[in-house]
């Protein structure tokens, strides 16, 4: 019984550490970014799709895509302990279904690959029909 209680306490403690790590990383990601590239299904996105894109902001657990005169906001949750690190984006103006993705920060650039529907991507290629890859440049 004593071993079971110790194991249970360790699981709760480790869960608390993971939540703190996610909160710390999420805070580090906060800022305004410029989009370097956008790919849909492994190909560059249509010009009209990228033309209106004014920037991306991460703040308070949300990712905001600034498109022309409107902002598209999604709630963000991350798990930096997974390999690759995971990100879930839940658009506010949608049916509340999360877009499952992965992310990395490398050489000062944030890369996010997410599925518009279906399973979480497993690579940073963004080649699946419903996968979208965003390479976001350094913070402004």
C-alpha cells in the first residue's frame, strides 16, 4: 500500500512538472511573428491565401492569425515533453474541434504542422492532403 501511495504521489508530482513546463514554454513562445512560408498538402499555399496574412501573435494561450481586417483566434495547448512536441489549436469561430499538430523551435524559427482534420502529423514535412505547414519567422 505504501508503495502504491508513493507511486501515485510521484505521478501527480510529474504531472505538475509537465504542466509547469508547458506553461513556461507557452510563455516563451509569446510574441508577434512574421510568416516565412505556408504550405498546404506539401505545396506552397495559394497567393490569395498568403496575401492577406498580416502576421501571427501568440499571447495568453492563444494563437491569433491576422488576416486583412479580421483576426482568426485559436486556443493553444502544447506538450513540450512529447517527441516531437505537440500542439493543439482549437479555433474560436469553429465547431470547437481541435486541430492536432506538432511544433518545433529551431534556429530562432517556430514551425507548426497541423492537420485540418484527422490524425496528428508525425513529421515536419506537412505533405498529407489535410496537413498544413507554417514556418513562422523569428519574433518581431
